[in-house]
């Protein structure tokens, strides 16, 4: 089986969302390995001096235990367009390092920067992101994403976004789509729905 991965935001030396990442790691370890043990990510993060300023991605690779911790500078992508991709069989319930099913869908994007995966007539996720749809100042996220992201969960917990089913034929009722992940907050990476193909 592929290793699992968590990508943690570090900004100017401060780690974000560790509790949400630990919860997801615990759920995956229980589901995949029947392991129920506490995880304390902070104990594994020894930030090199070169990464103490700016936006940094901490990548934790693990299975039954943490296997590797990597750091890299992170630049938020500039997404200008996205393509609807349909698959009723794609699954991605755990954040695996190898994502063959998603990789094959991403290759279908043609000249677009991202994809929106449609499963059983409903919007799920993008390739690297959870999605947030904006309409009349309200923010909504697909009720059943492929992967339950940490940023998405924090926004739900703080009543910033509302989980609902978003059928394909209702996408263009929304004004904008926000692409979010642990390192990409709301309002940073978004496109109007007119930029969907």
C-alpha cells in the first residue's frame, strides 16, 4: 500500500491546523491498520533555519508510524480555468501519496489549470483542492468530497461554509469557486464559474 501523506502549513515558523491533521491521521491509521494511538505531529517537526520565514509546506509521510518529514517552500498556484471531469468510480477517502485514479482524471484537463470531479451527478473536489462555491455572499462546499480536507473542516466548524449537495446542473448558479487546501485559504485562489469548461 502507498504511504499516506499530510501537508501542513507553516508560515513564518508557525504551524497551522495540527489538531485537524492529527485527527485525520488517526482516522486513517484506524481504518487502514486498525491502530488506535495518539499522534503528536509537533514532536516530529524540527524546522530548519532555511524554512523559518515565508510560506512552507511540511510533508509528513506515514503508515503505521511516521516515516519521513520533508520541508519545501510553497507558492500558491494561479488557477484561471478548470474542466469538469466525470467519474462515478473514483475513490480517495485517505490522503495517499500515490493517487493513480485522480492522476488519470487530471490528465484529462486539456489546457485547463484544474479539474472539478463530478461523481454520480454531484460536485466532489478538484485535483489538489476542496471546493467552495459562492453565491450572493454565502459560501457552500460539496457535502461529499472525495477527501475531507483539514481547511474545509475548520471552515465548517467555524460556520464559514455550509456543506450541501451541488448537482452538476446547478454549478452555474454560483458566481465563483474557491480552491482551498491546508496551505490555500479562502479568497486566494478562485475563479468565476464562467471559467469552467
